[in-house]
């Protein structure tokens, strides 16, 4: 199936513009070394980088000191068949940003677009909730 249905009207899922929405997420409580994300045990300052087929589409805003950020931020993209979507959650730091986890959807199936939402798991217990809107 390479179709997505909107109000009982089914159309080609690929080769069209979709709005990709990073809704919210859960961040791992510690980094890969088992340490806190920020100095003195502080919570991370997460943001998400969105890539389509290896090219950066957008980056969300940074949310301060939270393990449960809510973004509701979007980007529009023409999604061809056989696409790969990668979401990288980062902890923003003054010196250098730390990769928290990566969530990869490869291949991006029409069924994901048709469902309009996906819970995208990452490493260390991280998770992003992603919505798609035609």
C-alpha cells in the first residue's frame, strides 16, 4: 500500500508535501556514562534535529531543564518513496551539544503516514512522538 487516506479519499502517500510535527518526548535520565546531562545534576536542555534522506530539514527550539519536553513544532517536506527519516535528540550545552539518542524510520512506509502518528523509540529509554499531516 502506497496510499494515505484523508476523509475516505485515498491518494499517493509519496511525492507530496507532508507536515512533520515533533510533538513531545521523554529524555533519558542519564547520559551514556551514567552521569547527569548538565553540571550539578541538572536536567537536559533538549532539542531535535530532523533529517530526511541524509539532509537536515529543521531543528526544533531548545527546551530548558526538562526530561519531558513539548515542542509541537513542524516542518513541511516533499517525501519521496523509499525515504528515511532520522530524528536526533540533543542536549544543548555551552561548550558542545551532547547526542541523547537517535530515532530512525527507515524505510518510511506509507502506513506510518496513513496512521498520522508514530512513537519513535531511541536509546537509553528516550522517545519522541511524531505526527504527520498531509
